C-alpha cells in the first residue's frame, strides 16, 4: 500500500547560517524589504533571536534598505505596471513599509507624473470599451482608473467630463 503524501508541505527547518546565506544571495540579486525577509525566516522556523541577528547583518551590510526598496518599488510600479498612488500605497502597506517612509517617497512624485501615466490608459480603455451612453462610458472609465489606484482628481483631469461627476 502506498503512503499518501500531504498536499501541503511544510518548509524544512533551516539553520541560522543557511538562512543568512540564502537571504544574502537573494538580496544580492534583487531589492527586497525587511518584511519579506522576516516572512521567509518565519516560514523557515528561524527563532526570533536568530531572525534579529540576521536582520541586523542584512541591514548593516546594506543588503536590505527599506527606503531604497520603497523608491525602486514605486518607480517600477509606476513605469511598468502603470499604477496610481493609492494602489502603490496599498502594496507598500502589504509589504509592511513604514507609513512615514511610504508617504515621504510618494510625496516626492508630482501629481502630473501620475496624470501622464493615466491619460494614455484612459484613451486606450475608451477605444476598447463599449457603452450605451456617455454616462456609462465615463463610469466604466472612472472605475477602471480607480481600480488602478488613481485619485478622483487625477481621473477627472484625464477625462472630458462635466464638473457634476
């Protein structure tokens, strides 16, 4: 009789040295934040004291810098994913980036930069969307832009809609 394997495999325990080696290699390849590293160590069942020592090493040796990560993340999400401020804020919150740091980095970005991203998105969406009326079209476009994380003011600046919306 065959033994059934579990659908969910538990991560094997990893020693402190192995964890440090894996995390330094990971951070050397791409930007990561402290929250991601802490999540990995928790999954690897690394004790809290060892996590603190590893994090101290990663921060002291500049493998992890949450501000540097935040700047790179914001730049990437704007340029490649074409996200607005609200969606980027939510993603940074999920990665446990400090509120002051999130706001400081996002406040450096001019509102016109977000509008410049949104304008072509709305134009393309307008070409691909069917609606029975101008009102329905505008509502669809507004929902689309809001789902991308753009503010109402930014959306309004990119659409030809009357002020009563």
